[in-house]
C-alpha cells in the first residue's frame, strides 16, 4: 500500500522514512542508508593492511583506491609501479584516510613474492586482507597453443594465487589474526567454458581458482579459524584485458567492449567492499556478476 504525503509535515515524513520526492526520494534515502551501513561495517578494517596484486591498472587499481578510501594501508604490487605511484599521489591529494604503498613484484617469480611478504612483515607487521587480483590470458588454443603461453598463465593465474594465499595465511596465523580475508578475483570463465578456442586454457586456470577458493575455505574451517575466503567472478569488465589477449588485433579487442554495456572496474571494487563489509558470521563463497546484457 502506498503512503500519501498530503498533509504530512517534513518532520513526519522523516519519521515515516519517506519524503516529498516520492519513489525517487525513497530510493535516494535507501541508497544513502546503504552507503552509511557499508562505511560503518568497514570501520574495523581502518588502519589494517591489505595486499592487492596487479594494482597498476583496471580492477586492481580500482580496488586499491576503494580500500584506501576506507582507511586501509594498501600494498599495491605490479611488475611496474609507475602507475601505482601516480595513484598513490592521487589518493593522498584527495585526502583519503588510508595510504597506498607501491611495491614492484613479478608474480611469476616465487622469490620475489616471498621477498614482498618479508618486506610487508618488516614494515607493516603483516597482511590482514589479501586480494589476489593479478591475472592474464594468452591466445593459446588447446590444439595449437605454445607451451610458454600456457605456462605463463599457470604461473600467474594459479601458482601466484596459491603462493600469495599461503603466505597471507601464514602472516595472519603468526600474529593471531582470526578475522582476515582472502579474496580471489576469478572470472565467469571459471564456471563455464565458452566456445572460443583462444580462452580455453585461460578458462582452465580460472576453474582452478574456483577449486582453490573452495578448498581454501574448507582448510580454514579445519584449522578452526574465522579467516574467510571469497571468490568474485565477473563477466565482461571494461579494462585493458581484451587488448592484452588480442594484442595483435586491437579492433577485435575494442569490439569486445563495444557490443554491450560492460561492467566497470569500480563495480568490482564495490563487490570487494561488499564482501569485506559482511558480518563476521557470514561467509560469502562466490559472487558471480555479469553485465545485464551479457548472454554467456
């Protein structure tokens, strides 16, 4: 049943939770309350340390910015840190309460990963939140692909995720952190195989991430810890991903994002904030999100 505002004062409207703006006013009010609720839920992460891999561009950069906005100390790593340094300066100029610390790391090299975690331990005590975002695809079909391309995808998409996860957990365990969170940025390709030969091997690595995340959840329960594990699996996100996949065919890459209204990197960052804002007793296993217009 609708609520008529005729004869209702502004104060009475506020008490009733409605406004003279009708449905639009109520929607705006709900949105404000939702933002305030998330901000409040994120307060427990203020001042704590998050690692975001692949933080130089796209989803990783958007996630790093969002976490800094919520007061976290964010270690953003990538093979090149020029763009992360620029983002860190932007966050500082904007007056965000957190900080972004750039760190150069080649995630295909285990020694560099271990060195990074050692540095985080020395400078910031350890990791409370680990966002395994870095990932890549190479156009290497199963029948004709190059072994080198397959190995690169395995190294970054599977091995680096596993190593960072292990080291993040050990960092939490040694400091008796019982409320940490490990979030794997997965893909809808980790839940279904599309009829495109150039992404079949990539899809296999993302199916591995799906299995790794659930396996991690089970092992965390066996360890009797309240550290949580979550997968976020997007469909098409408008980033530079397709241009790296189709690096020899930029027109094809551009067409990937022009056919429909894609997700934005900020949509993924919002999903990460949603996951981290969940009450301690809530385990979000996997968020699957597509553009509304995406079919597969």
